[in-house]
């Protein structure tokens, strides 16, 4: 999806795959973009024709939905301009169902994000998604319309991703400090090793007198 604005427009492309020679089309690929407002809303894919009823959007289906199958795969879903490195949680998501009356809901939280780095300067959105699905059964109190619903909410907070580099003077100061620390540490280690070697050599050069050798004694007559 493109960056939200205060107007609505859409550009969609639908390619349907032919089934058997005498059978109906068995799959479709939908791609495109839509401009939405900076508020809550939903984008949905449901069977039937859309109508306006009491200032509300509704869908009316006159065909048999027993052969309907809403199994789907989401190749890509994004708000704003896609940016390399951002994670889009719905990319590659696959849902398979064997029920004709099935509803899939994706609750999308879009966080405005300003990317200002050496490789990109764009305004985009980061997404977090919660998924729900259920089988419709009016006899058991599970009502609704079968379809795929993307309910989005644009956060009022903005995240800024920036890239900054320290000045050359600060980098040189840090480099000099690192080199000085290395020399100081190496000097301390050299003194410690030299002291240990001296102590070890002094202990080895000390040869104690044998026990059979006694000091001479003088006898006066």
C-alpha cells in the first residue's frame, strides 16, 4: 500500500487461472496498491457485489458459495515505500482451508517510520500483525461474511531511523587513546614477566651445601 493520504484511489490487477476446459476458473492472483487515510480502516476480499446501504459498505452475493475456497498466499503486503532490511511479517504467509464459509482476519498495526541513512531516505511504515480465522456456522452462532480482511490502524507515534558518523577529530582522539592504552598495558606486562623471570633464575642459582660437609673446627692443645 502507498503512503496514506486523505483521499481514496486504487489500482488493482486480477489475473485468474483457467481450470478444466469445461470448468470454471479455479484461482486468481490479485496485485495492486490503494491510497488510504491516516486512520483506522480495512481492506477486504469477499465474494459478491459491493453496494452502499445506509451509508455503509456492504456486499451482496446471489451465487452459490458452496464451491468457494479462500485458501491464499500473501506474497507481499507493505504500507509506504518498501525498504530493504525491513521485515514484512505477512510476506510468504500461506493459509489453506477446506471450508467454503471461512473468514480470515489480519489485524495490522502500522507504525510510521522515517529512514534517513546513507543508503535510503524514505518515509515508510513498520508492521506488526495479529492473525485470526474461523469457520462460519450460523447454527452455532458463528455469523459473518466469508472473506479475507485486513484491518489496519496507523499509529500516532513516529519512529526515526538515522545514521550518524563521528567527526575525524573524535575518531583520531579515540585511536590515540587505544594505541596509548596498548603501549601502557604491554609495558606493565613486560615488567611483570621480567620480575617473574628474575625470581625464577635466582631460585635456580642458589645451591645449598651438602649435609655431609661440615664447617672446619680448630682444636687448641
